[in-house]
């Protein structure tokens, strides 16, 4: 079996790059974290033959304190870049986000700000709620191979320890609210009105949130959308309870009425799990409404909220990649359009 690009990158770092760094920049190396982490399917171990058409190859991520980055990164990249080969074991070096082929040096604070929105590990429950969940992946996934200062490693360890319980419960409550109120209820109304456009939007949203609830109940972070289902299938408990509903619901031949039934059946499973886990008190079975549907998850939303501290009750979790998108907009703005088109694999034609 061929070595993964992650293992090849690790070997390249240990055999070629680290000796150069320790010889020429020992002080800076001692303050910098090196590994493969951040963005890309290869960091999650999910890269395949389709991953290789952009931003893919041997790479080393390096994070150093911002003051060091501003004063020394350019010289380090230039001098090390001049001494490393252009290929390694038949693979080209990653030059997508990198200033120097294979070596991507960035500010530690900058990386954290464009992923979790703060330049440090979360220090209280409100800060935890201000982190987009899928962007935690860009901090904790992959590998760190060298981090003498332990700054980055300690932040990774804090995040890997998972949410404080009040934060997890607040997120569960919010997902319940949207799964039911903006999902199953809205799909019921879309079906009644024959609104296929809205049915598509609200069904997809509800299914996504139901799967993400499964991650919360199994105390695991979900990754960004492309790999959520693959990771969902690995969940130790909730995958077995929900996967049959999900796989039937997404089929194009499944009618809207059946899709709604499946969402309602998922609601029962999610509710029963929360009762089993002690998140909800045992309760009698409810019956839905012919006009509003089965809004069971909004019962859970209210019950969970009432148990939380006041400041958490009114804090809405951030749940989209807003910090990453802000950074990405700046990244794209800094490229000429021809370079960006190349990264998109857009080829000019002579067609009018």
C-alpha cells in the first residue's frame, strides 16, 4: 500500500527540513509548531484521486508567534526553500497556500483567528459558543511533529478535550430548535402548500442538523459538510441508530411525505437518546398536528434551555465558517484572476 501524503510529508520534514531548520534557525525553530494540519481533505485522511487537482502534495505547516512571523518568516522561507528539493519520492511539493514549495509558514495567532475566531484557547463558555464547530477540525486534525514551545499543542489539547457540558447542551438545544422549527415543521408547511423549492431547502437543512445532533450526542466534533457523512458513519452509537433513516431520506425517489416521516422517526430516536442520557426528563409520547407537524425537538429545545445559566440561554452558537470565509476572501483578493482560475481548473476555450 502506498504511503499517504501525510506520512510522506512527515518523513520529508524529519529527514530533510528539520535538520536544516535546527542548523540555520535554531531559536526560531524552538518557537514554532510543525506538522500537517489546517485545511484539506488529506489532513482528515480523506483525500483520494479526486483530491489531487489543486492544493495537494507534500507539505509542512508551520505556525510561529505573530511577532516572529512578521520579522523572520520571509527569511526562513527563502533560505530553507533554496535548499530543499522540488520533489520528494516522486511527489511534487505543495505550493497551494505556501510561500515556499512544501513549507507553509503562518502566524499562530492568524491561523487561530481565521479558524476559531480567537487567538487563544477558549477561556469561558461564551467563547466556546463563539467557535464554529466545523472549524475546530482545522486546529485539531492532522499531526504535529515538532512543537518545543507547546503553545499550539496546548490549544489543540484544550479543544480535543471537547465542550464543557453546558456548552454542549446549549448547542444541542439550538440544533433541536432548527431541526424542528426550521426543518420538520417547515417541510410540513412546504408539502401542504406544494412548495417544492422550500421543501428542498428545509429538508436538506433538517437532515444536516439531525446528523450534526448525532455528533453532539456522541460527544464528537463534526467536520465540514463534505466529510460529515463519512465521519457520521464512524460514530460509536448514533450512526447505528440513525443511518438507515438518513440513507433512505436522501434518495431522490423518496417522496416528500416519506422524507417527513423519516425526519419524525429520527426525532423520536434523538429524543429517546436524550432521555436515556439524562438530558431530558422522561415524558409521555406526544402527537403532532395536521398543520404544524411533529415539533418534538422544540420540546427538547425549551427543556434544555431552562436548565442552563442565563447568559448561555440567550447566547446563540456560531455555527458557520465565518472566520475562515473572511480570511479566504482576503486570500482570493490577493491573487490575480488568472492564478485563481488555474486553481479552479478553469481552462479558457475559443467558444463564444
